[in-house]
C-alpha cells in the first residue's frame, strides 16, 4: 500500500473514506437485492431452466395478452409431498396459502405472438420432478398454473385473468434465459441465527418513515434510522424485502425489524450512511401501496 504524505489534509482523507464506505454499503445492498452475490454467497447460482408449458391469458382490466412460460429445473427445491386428496382439501380451504410451491419468477420480456402482435411473457421456474408429476393429473396442472399466476400477481402488482389456455404445440414463447436462484430455500429477509443473539443485547434504534411526494401516490418510501455510536457502514447488515426492512448494527449495538404497508422495488433500493449525523437513509421506490 502506498504511504500518504504528511502534508495531506486529514479532513480530505476522512471525507474520502466516508464516501468509500457509503459506496460499499450502496453496492452491498444492490448486490443483495439483485441476487448477484454469487462469489460471496454460495447460496445462489445461475441456472438455465428447461421449457415446460406455455399458458396464455390476459391482464385485467386492459385485456392485454400475457404468456406464462412455466419452466422446470431440479435446482429449484421441490415443495412438500401432496396427495390428490390433500390438494382437493387445500383448494377448498379458506387459506390455501399455507402450502407453498418454491419458484423463481423472472422479469417480464416483450415477445411477438403467432399473429405478429406484441405481448408480454413471464418465466416461472419450478422443481422439475414436481412439474413432471403434475403433468400426469389435470387437477395438479391447474394448481401449478394457479400458483404461478398468483406469484406473478404478488411480485409485479398484476391482475391476470383466470380464463387461461395451455398452448398445445408450444412449450415456451421467446427464448429461454438464465435465472439467478437461491440454492437453499430461505426467505428474502434472512433470519438471524440463534447463536448470534443480536436481539438479546441490541437496542431498537429510533427511526422515521415517510413517503415522497407527501401528497398523492407515493413514489418513494424513505427510512431514516439514527445509529449513535456506529463508526461506519462496515458494521451494518441491511436487508430490504418487499414489505420488510431488517437492519443489524454489529457488534450487538442495534437491531431493527419492521414491516410497512408498501410493496417495494427491492432491486432499485439504495442506502447511505452519514458518519457525521450517524443516520442511515434507505430510499425504496414504491411499486404499489
């Protein structure tokens, strides 16, 4: 490492170091939320799924064509075993959300259908063995399509018609693209391991949540979190979920875990820690309220 001259203004060094630390936190948050921490996070990897079936439906209320490519890969975990009788009971229950099918939901991509008309397609990847078993029973096939629609609706704030059609001669619309998935089933917000016991000694920091603009439809949810005594962003671990924010300041200084009434665009969220004011500002674009 190159040594610094004694004539260097120390205030400039502090400012440069602070900017570097802020940039590191910014990059860390972006990498976490975009799911691209493969070199640092062995829990994720890039896969190229196999085509499975293509489902045609329309968006509501504008009736725009939407195609859902339900793909298969053994890199996606299989859901718990479910008998036909259990599936019937599940579909008749008041809360069928208790049974979850692990899936990877891809970004929308524009395609052209057989009529040379523009349309939107989404790729959904589920476990290959589960997909194959569902193809043997129409009820299971309908269930897979239903949970795929619901997953896309929740992630992208869509409303999709339940009057769908499975294309007979086409398994995929467009070209199969790679997806980044977690190799271990875990929530977007990672639970802290018991042995770390942050919450036993950590304090809940003071924080403020507000939206911009103050009037009308909110475009951003902004969190300002006071962290007195935190020396730099290096000691912060921040996770932003679709409706949840979790922050830990190590070692066991602060722990914050809050839910909010907004659907957040995780990939575009950014964070900045100001050492002089000891305030962490998290700016989160609002996808839906």
